[in-house]
């Protein structure tokens, strides 16, 4: 069965509606001024806000605080959103279009009000309306809590993708978990990270809509009964031990231009009325009640581990819970149009698995097709293996998901049987390809025959999906060469690349209004929809007047961030200094500690030679560490302790300042990125799958200092070697170093500066009265073997920083570099990523929604 042959009738209907809409899609002016169809002016918007203050919130203009104004403003926008949502859903229903279903355990949405206003072209209208009501829109926007239902890059990618899908008018739905608590709020106490619960819904969420009419029930635990059908065929029946209710909450996803509004459907778990009579009869009344309580804990909290696999039972249950609810939802919708005829299923449905977190959907669909719909195995497998596509996000072994067979037997007794059957048939394929080769069988098997048998979710995903993609060119190459080479031989063409992207609506238009305005004045205002147009700025890169305008915007953004830094930390920074920013989750492979070692080296140089020539620099960090990741927390502590020392050392603090901004999240990123001169992207080559922070910063005119890793390589190709500072060992050199036995002590003894700064960490210089508080850091880079080659890259990094400093001192050179970084980012719009997915994998048709 092929996914390429999208239904003819659908295609015909779509092209019909395309014709009808061809006029309304033309003018980009419409996006700036709002859609004609919305037709809401300042007066009407004011009235709507006031009406919501009165009728929804029960307050008035005199009593309302900013929070009430935020709610009323959001409600006024939501009126427009819901109108377009209805039209979109009706259009999709009537056209019965093929749609992509984006399964992701994480959606890191951030705030929605500002983006929804921009996407409807209502930002200026709302701003003016609130002004007349005596309210500052920027203050109102600050009231919105971030929707932080994700850890970092993977979750933010999902959010950018659903923005692009709606903007490009593709029928799409995001499926995820309605966590009661998103990623923890980070506080810094005496330099150390403290985790506090996130409570994004405590005072209500104006965007979400509960859909009790679409509640689903899913099963857990219990046992499997083997029965025989009329013709003597084996049939399996799962007798569950518990049933959990999934309540869907819909978040509207407004496309830029406000035409298509798709939904993000998030499942909340609730206890069902199901009472486990078996347990009750065995005298387990309390246990039976306990299961009801536990049902509600499934969607209680997001696991805060980025790039590590937790292996916890509740996490597997979360994964199954949202995958199974989503599949039922998809099948319910399919059956409404096609009844029990499964032959069109793969024409209508494609499911993208964002990492292996939802991979349990593969055996779940098999269960539905074989046990429920009573299809024979081959027919079912043909449908199933043409439905799923899988995105790999990492090569780090600790991030490759594996579940103990025993755990899966207990929670999902029927699924483990199905997985064994999938594996059994797959092993026969492997035997055909490599007769008698047991080593290959052991490697490719879904079941790892270790001491404790494990289910390898990556292998299951590659076998069960029709397409597998990495997220940047180098990463996809390594997926083929190192992670799944035999799969690549067995299924030629299945493994492919789709380089990540970011939405320029959030990450330039909305977050950096000054630069957006400057760009629009220079090259027109259609760049948010066609980011390659930014290349039109290139011809002004050497133009003095444009350089001045560009750098004046940067300076204003730096002034604004300096105020924010002062307000958040009390630290005063020199806004003429280089704003050097490293923002991302804290992980050894991302090497915040390489940045820190270099700062310590600069500090030493300045103490030894007060005339050491460097432009003043403010090193700004934002990073959360997983609560159980001790070394990551020590690195945060070290950054803060070094900051305390240096910031108060009058000998050097006119040259170096260090700022750690607590609680890094989407809304903080939006304030930091426009103000960055320098973007730190310094992961060990081969470890960062793509990165997307690198794209956001370059788009806003920051110059990257980075390794040849992830999308940095493609960024370097776009901006050219003169406009980026590349340093460090390449993937090949890293492999060579490791192969011949990497010895960090060699670097320690050979380089005085390395030795001095590492020894410094061992003293109590930065942690008075607590000697050894930072020793584990030094230890990891020496006796610990320095697994991420910090010391091997130190000298090259230090040299690149000297070049960078020299470039910054040449104002014209730097302005040119900054402009060209913005100009050359066209490739990294998530619209291009989505276009790649559509062409290579999803084979979707646009479905234009009438105004
Ligand atoms: C973009 C983004 C990330 C990903 O950053 P990387 O540097 O690519 O790891 C993480 N967190 C937030 C809040 C983001 O906006």
C-alpha cells in the first residue's frame, strides 16, 4: 500500500477550493491589517474587551488588574479564534482530507496571546484599543503564564511545526498530554537550582476548550485470554485490570494570516466509573479504589528529563495513555466517514511520531486491527506500517528508550505479545537477508536479550514506520552510519533527513518588533511567510546607513534586556559590552562548562595583566538542569558562584560580567534572543542532533561561535565561513581521539591555563568556606575521562573567542556579520521543514479555508 496515492476525490475537491480562494490568498498586506473577513476595528475590539471584563470576569474597567485585562483581552481574541476554528473544521470535514497527526509527549507552546494577535493581524488594533482604555498591552502580555508542556528543543519543535502547518493550511492535528504541571519553575537560592511546581492553569486558561463529547477510555493491566474463533483461528481477548478516561482539551492553533485554525488536542486522565470486580472479590476493595486515584496521576506531571530516559512505570503509562486516546480519536473520525472499510485508512491518516515516546501506538494500532477489527495479520501490518513515520532526535545511548519486558507485560499484556509477533516476523526477514548471522539478529531485534530483557522502542519504530528521519544533515547521516546501518541496508530509502526549523512569526516578528519593522521597511512585509526573502537584506550588509539602523535596533534590544537583568537579578551590565548568550537545557554534551572554563581563563588573564586587551563582555546563561542530574546542577552552581566572585571583583568587572537568568523558558527566550550579539553553540561534535536555539539567535542577528555539530553546519553553509566562528574537533576527529584513547590529563599537563582553571575549581576561591563544592566538575574532566572532550576543544575555543573579540572591535565588520546572519536564515523557517515533510513523507494536500 502506498501513501503517495492520496485519494483522487480529495485532490479534486481541494483544487476546487484552491481556485475559489486564489484571490483571497494573494495580498500580504492583509496579514498586517487583519483579515477582511474578521473586520474588527479598534472600537469593536474595545467593546469586546470591556464586555468580557463585565460578563465573563464580573469586574469593571476601574477594578480590573492586569490579570483581568489579560483574561478579557484573550477572551476577545478567542472569539475570533473560535469563529475561524469552526470554519476550518467544517471545511476539513466536508473535504474529508488526508491529515497529519503529530504525536508528541511534549508541546512547548509558551504564551499564546501575542502570537494569536499577530497571526490575526490584530496586534496594532489591540494595542491601540487598550491604550484608549488606559492599559499598556506589554504589561498585559506579561500576565500570561507560559504553557511549558515540554522540556526543550523537542517540545518547542512540535510547537513550531503546528504553527507552520496551520499557516500553510495543511489539515493537521497535534496530539499530546494535558499535564497539570508542566516543566518545573526554576529558582536560584544561594547559587543552586531549586525546583518549584509549575501551575500554568491555576487561574484558568483562556485558550483551552474541554470536549467531553470526545472522551475516550483506554485499558491497562489485566490479562490476555486465548480463544478460538468459528474457524478454529486463535483470537486474543484482553481483560483489562483498569480503565482510564481520557478527557480532551483543545488548544486552537492559529495560522499566520488567520485563515486556518487547527487544534492541539491534549488528553487529561481521569478515573473512569470502571470498578475492578476481580480485585474486589479477592478482598481488595481498597486496592480497587486506589486505582481510581492513580488514574488521575497519569497526566499530573511532565517528566523533567531532557535527553535521558527515565524507565519509570508511570512514564510508560503516560505514553500509552495519550497514544491510545489519540488513535481512538483518529479512528472514530475515520469511521464516521468510512465505516468499517479500512481500505482508505492510509490514504487519510499519517501519524508522525515525535521521537519514540509515542511508539507504543504501533502495537496499539495492530491490536485494534487484529483483535478488534478482526483483520488478518498481514493486512493489518500493511495498514500499520504505512501509517507511521518516526523522527529520531538523538544518538545519545542514555536517551534511547528501552522498557523492561516485565514492566510491559504487567501494564500492557497484549501489546507485549504483539511486539513479540512483530519481532518474530521481522527476524525472519533478517534471516533472509543475512542467513545465519546471529550477531545482526541480536542487534536488530526489538527485544534486547540482556540480564533484564528490554523492549527497544527505536528498533520498533524503525520497523513499524514507513519513513524515519533525523533532524539535521549530519545527524541523519550518523543515524544511517552509526545507529541504524543495517536497517538502512534492509530498507533502502526509509531513512532520510528533514532539517529542523523555527517559526519566524514567534521568533522574529513577535519577539523582535524593532528589527521586524526595520526589515519590512527595507524589503517588504511578506518575509514571515517566505523567509528566503530575508536574503534581500544581503545587498545592504555593507551599507553604512543600514548598518547603523540595524545596530541601533540591537542596541535598543540590549538596553531592554539590561533592564530585565537588573530587575530579575539586581546585576548592572554595560550595554556597550558584547552580549554573549548561551541558552539551552543544561547538559554535559552542550558544554556550558567549556564556556565557564573559558570565562575563568579570561579572569586569570585580566588578573595577571590588567591591560589584557578584550572588549567588555557580558556572559549570559539560561538553563534548567534535570532535578536528578547532579553534575548539571553543579555546573549551574559553579556558574553562579563564579558570577558572584567576578561581578564583585572591581579589578575585572568592567570587562567581564556573568549573568545567570533563572527559569529559562520560551517567554524569557523571547526577551533574550533579540539582544544577543553572540550565540554559543558549543556541543561536542556528533552530540547535538540539530539545535534550534542556534537558528533563533542567528535569525535575530547574533553571530554564532560553534562546533561543526547539528544544524550549525548548515548555518555555516548559509552564512559563509566569514560570518561564523567555527572551532573544535569534528565528528571524525572526535572518533579518532576516542579510538586512540583520549587522555584529558595530557591537556591538563600541557596547557598551563587549563591546569590553573581546573585547580581553581578545586579550591574554595569561589565557594568560601566550602572547599570541594565544585570539585566534581574538575573530576569529571580528568579522572572522569572528560567524556565530552571539553579539554580537547579548549584551546581552539579560546582562539575562536580571540577572533570573535577582534571582529567585534571592528564595528563595520561586525554589523555586516550580524546583518548577513539575519539575511541568510531563510532555510531555517519551520515552513521549509514542513514542506520537506509534506514532500518526502506526508504527501499532504493543502486545504484552503474560505474567509
Ligand atoms: C528553542 C528552545 C530550546 C532549544 O534550544 P537548543 O539550544 O536548540 O537546545 C530549549 N528551550 C526553549 C525554551 C527554547 O525556546
